[in-house]
């Protein structure tokens, strides 16, 4: 491969990796939000009316 072609391939691979990591992070964040909501439903006495956790 020549220089410009190699650079384009490296850039494309970097973009694919970044998109994959972003999707994985987004899925993990959604799972965490669902778990927090489930905890709030299961233990309503631990949260105030705004949904904030009572210390």
C-alpha cells in the first residue's frame, strides 16, 4: 500500500473502533439507567419525591 492509502485505511479503522466503543458505552449507560429505575420502584422509601436518593 502506498502512503495515502495506508493513511485512509488507518483512519477508517480508527473510526470503526470509536463508533463501536461509543455504542458499547451507550448500551451500558442505558442498562445502568434501567437498573436505577428498577431500584427506585423496588425501594420507594429510599428516594424523595423528585427521585433523588435520600442519604
